[in-house]
């Protein structure tokens, strides 16, 4: 089944620690066995590739390999990657473009695969192959640069609070409790009640996992009972205390998305 991303919303793997010997009564970390394979590289990070004249592809990859994608069009997608043989990256994602203007039709949905190499939080080289719903295929060799704001860290205390959207602020509300539970109202395309959770993926990095369920939808009832998942980020260039959320989920058999900037209420 194909998944998808709405024209409704706008905004815009392994982590291996280094061990050392402990002091005092602490136990020393075991030394690697002779001939042991090197620790695998991590694909985790916010990675950006730009191709002339203005096309940009951004990959948000968690330390777990979960991935969300934003691209030209604009387009939004979801998928995953793995790292094997120390630094070999492979994975796939689905993406859907939205209509940028009333006179510019949206590009077809696409299924994409990625394959290449990574150096942990330093470089990512990928061949991206995509096939759209018309059968057309594209292939690009892309060099991504690492966005160092990913290393800013995350905590539930930092993201707890009351938020709104600058678009219809009175009817777009969100509360995040200190334990990560969230509740709110969403009035941007569908008009629904939100319930869900924010989770820490890796405390060293600025990428939170979001799980959000839609209920009591009074507009666009096809969103009733839908659950979307994705990421939140706080350290990107946003107003103080704000965070960006990118969620994806299947609605009527297509990948839909919510891409929004929440600001403090």
C-alpha cells in the first residue's frame, strides 16, 4: 500500500560509546578482542544536500535509523536506514510533494532507495534512486553536510510547556507535560483533538520522537483515529522556546504529513 503527505500543512545505526578504564573501584572497560571488527559508524544526524539551482534534500535520521525527509517541491517523506560493514548505509523512504501554488501542480508520489557511506557526524555520501507513480525514475549522487545543531542535546524538561501555532493560535494549542505526555487542539486542515507522547531518542542529540493520535475530528473526518509519528527539533534556527515538528502517517492509503512550527503560548 502506498503511503502519503498533506497539502494541508506547511512550515516549512548505531551509536557506540568509547570505553576506557575506570579509576578507583570502578571496573575497567574490556579491551577489544584482537582482530575485532571496528565499531560501526552512525548515520544519526540532520543531513543536508543542496543541488543547483535551489533543490535541497534534508534527512533527519535518529540514532535508531528512523528517518524523515524534506525536499524541494516542497515534499515530505518517511523511511529508515541501516549501517552495515562499518560504514555502508542503505535504506528507503516514500515521499509526497504538495502543491506549492494554485498554478503549479504537485509532483507525483515517489518511492526512493538510498545507498552509500557515512562517517559519524562528519560526512554522508548517498546515491538516491527514486521511481514516481508515473514510472519515471531519477538517480542522484549527493554529498550531505552535517548540521551541528543536532548535537545540542534533548530533555523532556526542555520541551515541556504550552505552545500554539502562529496560524490560528486560539484553536491550535499544545501542552507537553514533564513526563512527555501531550494534549492539544489542531486546526490546520483537519480540526481534531491531539493526544500523544514526546520521547527522548538519545539525550546527547536534538531529535525527539513524537507519537500523536487524532480524535474528535470535526473537519476532514478521515483523520479520525489516525496516529502519526515523527520528530521534533528545538535547536534549529527558530524563535526562542519554539520547536519544529514533522509527523507522517497513512490516511486513506497515502502518506500524509504535518509540518509545523510550535511557538510558546
